């Protein structure tokens, strides 16, 4: 399940800059998930090697060109994580984050789904929607990823929280721990929005990506499940696409 480079460069923006950055970040992500699958550990430095390509490419060529390029990846897990990373970089810029905070959210985006390395490939790479039993297995990626990072050691609490809790919702209906309200840290709320939006706009074998306006409508429709202030800020950050 190793990422492959996009089939062709995008026609918009600075395609070579974005393509090279996506390839570098994709290689980092491939190494991260391969190590998690084969050894049960991940190298924090390897994650950091993916930060500059993403932050630089999004700053120089823009989010739209990043999304166009990343959607050309065949593997759903790589495509999704790189989409979330590009969205996190853009959202961090829009919120006025300094470099250290932008690096933190992109780092969290890259590693948030590391637990999927321990999900059976038949479920992870299924061409169609998952059935209820398969969804239950897929949901374990949050606790599997958290346990993997704990076992590895050296990861800050904020990153551990993102990996375990990025599917929690403010009304307590998320998983795995049904956290609610102030129990959910700000960085988790931030990544959750990027994660949900990325899932809506990514290309799947059984459906086309949703357009920006429709995907943002889905976020708004979730109401108090998500942080409304952050949702409004995220909409401003991506509305020009």
C-alpha cells in the first residue's frame, strides 16, 4: 500500500512545485505507515520531514493546486492524509498561526490516521462503502493509532489526543470515548473539521468529490457537533475554491 506519484501534473498553479512537494510528502507518509504496519512503531523525525514540503507548497502555489494534485493519488489513505495536511496548513495560515503552530497542525494531520496501518487491507482498500461490521473495525483505527504512538513514545499530548479523538463530536456522539464540549481540545476540533471536509472532497471509486459549496454545506449542517466559530473560519479559508 505504498503511494504512487500523481499520474500527471495539474494544469493549474505551479504544478512542478506542488507535484514535487506532494511526492516528497507522500514518500514520508508511505514510510510512516509502512513502519507502523511492519514494526508497530513510527519515527517522529520522519513525520517532521513532511512538514516543509506541504507548508511551502501550499504557501507558494495555493490550496487549490495542492488538492488537484493530491486527488491523483490512487491510494485512499494517502490521498486523505495529504488532503487533511494541505487543509490544515491553509487553515492555520488563515487563522494567523505562527510557524510553530502551523507545523503542529500539519504534523497532527499527517499522523492522525496512523492507526489505519493496522486495519486489514480488505477493509481499508474496499472499493465501495463499508458495511456495519466493517465500519466497526475501521473505527478502531483511533485507539490502534493512539496505542501505537504511546508504545513508540516521544509524542506530545496534543498529537496523541488528535490521533485518538479526531472523530469525537462536541455533542458527545463521536467515538471512541464520546467526549463532549470542553473535553475536546482546540487542536482536535481543528483537525476534525479538516478531516471531515477532506472526506467529502476526496475522490472515491464509488463517487466523485463534492464541490466546495456542497461540502461546506455539510459542515454547517452538522451544527453543534462541530465548533461553529472554527467552521465559520474554515469556510472563509476555503470559500474561494
